[in-house]
C-alpha cells in the first residue's frame, strides 16, 4: 500500500505504520465517527489477491469476530470480499508482544510466566468452548498491555493460511517450533494441540530457550514428534516444582497424557501461584508492577520465596508430608545452596532414605540437595525426555501487532 498514511480504508483513517511481518502490515488508525483508535492489519497482496482466498479470509473473520473475552484481542470489523484491501480492524493495544519482552529480559521469573499463562489459559478455555482452536500460539501472538493485561490474538489466521496452502519462501505455514506433534504430522487437531503450544511457550518463557531446535524446520518437527528435548528443571533448577509439572504435562508427546481441557490448566496454574504464596490481585504481585520495575519485582519475589517456602515446608513436615516439603526445600537449595536451616531440615530426614533409592538427578547444588532430588525422582517415577544439546535462542525481533513500542 503506497501512500497509505493519511488515507482512509472505509471509515478508518490510517495514521501510522506500527509493524510488519510475513503475513501483514499493521497500522494505527482511527474510526472516523467514533474517534476511537484501532489497529488495522492489512494482509499482504500475495495472500489476498485471489477471490478464493478473500472468501476464506472473510469466513474465518466471521467465525472469530464474536469472541469477547478480556484476554482476547477484540475484532471490530473486517473488509468484505469486494474491498480493495483485505484487512481486519481490532482494538489498539498500547504495549508490547511477549516476544519483545523476552528479547529484553531473556527469560521471565516462573511466577510471572505462570501468571501470563493463566490469562492465556482462560482465553483458550473461552475460545475452545466456542469451538475455536488457535492453531498458532506463540510469543508473537501474545500482547501485553502496559497495565499488565494479556491479550491473545490472531485466532483463525493459521487456519486461513493452512487452507489457502500458502507457503512463504518455501517455509512451513505456521510456526514449526511451537507446533504439537499432531500438527507436525498433519494429523487431526483438538484443544490439546493448543495446550502443547502453550507448554512450548511456557518452556521458552521460563528458560529463555526453545525446547526443540534444529538446523531446519524438518529437523525441528522430527524432534517435536520424537520428544527430543530436555526437561525444564534441567535448565532452571530453581523453577517452581508445580510449574515444572504443568509444563511437562502440557508438552507430553502423546496427547492422551496432556491436560484434557484448558479449564484443567487454569486450575493447575492457580495451584502453581498458590504454592508460591503469590496473590496476583495484590498490586505488588501484578504484571503491571513487573513491567514497570522487573528487577525490583524479582528481588521482592526471591525474598518472599525464601520466607514463604521455608515456612510452608516446615508446615508440611509437621503434617507428615515429607515429599511435598522436600519439593519446596529443593527449590530453596537451588536458590541458595548454603542455606543452613534448609540443609539442617533435610539432614534430619537423611536417615530415612535407603541408599538404593538415591537416584541421581542433576542439580548443581550441595550434596544434600542431590538427596532431595533423589527422593523426588523416586516419588514421581516419571519418564525423562532424552536431553539433546540445544541452542540458546533469543526470539527474533517480533512483528508488533496493534502495539506502540514501550
């Protein structure tokens, strides 16, 4: 679109370009009569040139325009099949994509990642009840408003691209690194495919690395299908054990082993925050507070966890739930291997562990912490994914959709 700034698309004045990607160019616009800022996402000509594709695009837009949820980017309007340009008009979000946040921060504290994933799970739960799959959940498609509100966007676009059989520069349609095994095998999809992608996003958000790597999309897809990835706790020993459990279950290679619904993920993530003693309704634990001062938020979290996890662990010991207590002590030792009080508490349990149960689990903390992990490994008895060397991946500078750079 040449000379588009200052022009009108139907009743929308185009004010400025705010982003561009392989699929579309995004502009900030304004509704001429309502005087409301909007985002206008204009598909590139190679996607919108044919009448057939225009009809498919209109069908997908109609299917998702009714979605109304606090954590889903709202669609206001879309072009008809006879319009000169093929576009969607959405709410304008003053904020950044999750990709941009990861680019700045590298990775996020586990409790921040869990809080964002909770909002995304609620958005998915609503969409799934409406019969809509996302199909392309990734950091580029997650907006974080400046007040901390999380917005999931681009529902249905992946389906439109897939049905149009469009490939760009020979690459796969969609985002291979975030695909579920059934997507990689071009199998039938259900809600559990979106949940696998959510697990991949959570893995990257908490570790700073993609779980599946490869020199080309085919290698990546092969690793996804075979489950060739490290466990998240191997990369981040200090991760919340409850969150690590959620990620591993979301990313199970067999979909029968995953959560069976987004609602179940919502409950699990609420439990993750509860285990850490985080009430995100409090201003100090809000996403907005993290965005405004991330270093201070992280320092506050560490101080809180040192106190809360110790007290909670002692309470669990008194109640006789030694294994649950050890999960919390293990996290504390991963944060501070020289924590004398925790070492003493674990040491008192040392005699209860038979040598045969001391299964090795890699954690790079004091020898007593290895004992903690051995107990956990014997308790969980969970199969491990083969760990392959993976690259430390920073997301590419993202396509900013309906956003103003922070």
